[in-house]
């Protein structure tokens, strides 16, 4: 059974109780993935997700790692096309201390300058690798062909942006991305584990009491125009031993009033 509730600041909560083991797993997801880069700089969402666990205003990355180890907890963060997330697996007896660390990472990341430069170089290296491998080459090109460059889904599906866009990203762009999208009314917390809804709400209210709502900007998710006829695009990669064929098109939107027969 999925239980539903909300905190006083608007954060939606979904809980499924599982009492067989003394574990609580949390997945805090934001409506702010690669598609949000259309309002910023391509690659910023991916870098922001990568660096969320690299330090806060009170803890550096090593302190976070040591604290997680002492608590027997696991924490990671990242981004996908439609969401950014922070995931936590915690032992029930250590839940209060672990939630304090979890809230610190969510609310107070400081994106250390030295780590930022390293992660930026790694992202540029990832783009070079993507541009050399057939599958990722297609993932970089296909969205723009289907949705167009001005659509939120028009950037590379890898989320890595372009060498030009990543070259322009600054640490302040990550701070801006976090301030723009990481708000309780733009998030959902999914919980599974050894806890009741009343217990979970009480602990979350304590940690996120000062987290304020704010209105995120609207992404351009307008209906894409379908191609008038099939089109074939060729990416020439001299020396390849095989050919990779990608076929794709925009599917009907969820609110499509017409019945679709397949």
C-alpha cells in the first residue's frame, strides 16, 4: 500500500512500509533534469547532480564520506532527463543523524571550486568519448532532430551538453541551478522501509522546517511537430566495422484526446 502525505512546506511524500529489516530508503526527486538546461546552460544539470555530495557549507566531501561510513548509510545524487535526485539508504536506529546529513546535502551544497574544475574536465572528457562511440553519438544527435533545438528535450540525451556549453559553465551556474529548481513544491520524497508515515513526517518536518517554496520557471514542453515524411540521417564514421541504426519519433502526449490504436 502506498501512503501519501505532505509536509507543511508542500513537499509531497509517498511511503510504502516494509518492516522486515531495520532500513529506511529515501529518494528525493526534483522536476529538474537535463530538460531544465534549456533555461540555463546545457550540462549544468548533470554537473549539479554530480557535485551535490562534494561538500556543504558545514561539511567537506571527506567528512560526508566518513559520517556516512560511521552511520552505515549510503548517499548518492545525480540527474536524468526529467529529474534530479538525492537517494539515501539508512539504518533505522541511526535515522535521525542520517537525515540531518541528508538534509544538509539537499539544502546547503557549496560546490567547491577545486572539485568543480575537476568535474568540469571530466565532463568534457565524457563528451569526447560520446562523440567517438556510435550509440552515444546517436543519443547526442537524435533529440534535436525529433524535438528541435528550442524544445526542452532538444539537448543531447546524455545530459553532458556540448564542449562549448560546458566551457562556459561556472560554479555560479550550479549554484543558480540549485536555487532555481530545488524547492519543496517542486519535489517528491519516495520512502520505503521500517517506518510509519507519522514517524517519517515528524522527522522530516524537523530537518526541512526552514525549506521555503518558490516557483520554478516553466520548461518548454510544447508538443513537437511530427515529420511530414520519414527522413534518414547518416553520421559517417570512417573505419567502423558495424553500422548502428536508430529509429525514433515523438510519441503522442499523455493528454492526447484521440485514441491511439497500435
